[in-house]
């Protein structure tokens, strides 16, 4: 901001207070920008899907169990048909780790896993 009082004579004691006021105004403006930036960034992240990684430990365990179950030839294709998604999407979820399924697909994945581990065909 900076106030210039070139035309008005200022007492030396007042100059110190004006400079201090200037510094406080700049600090307040900087703080307000930081708060606005932090809140704006947080509001953009609301509703976004998480990415697989260290922040998703439960998903990491689930993918490990699913990968063990999907080692049988043709099991990824059967799982994809059961879920109603392309086989490549299964690869994205489990191997590529680029996506996370929505809630309904996650529940269906868990159901498929439980049925497969029990020796039953989940597609029936």
C-alpha cells in the first residue's frame, strides 16, 4: 500500500507509527491472501475421488487379495462381466492404480472376492 505524505509535513514520532501501520496492513493483506488460497484449494478438492496410494490402505489390502484371486486364466474377464465394466477398467483398478471404483463397484468387488474365496461362482 504505502502512504506518501510528500505534501504534508509529518512529525518524526508520527512517522514511526505510520510505517508500523503500513507494515501491519501489508501483513494483514498477505495473511488474508493465504487464508483465501487455503480455503479455495480445499473447496476444489471436495467431491473428487481419491487416488490409490499410501492414503488408501484398505484399498491396497483389497487389491492384494483380488490380485491373488485373479491369477487364474480368464478370471479378470469373468469379474469384468460380473461388474458390467470393460476388462481394462479392472486393470486400471488393480494393476494400473490410476483409479478407484465407486461405492457400488467396491461392494460388488468385495462380494465377488468373498464368493470366490468360498469356492462359489459369484455370477450365479
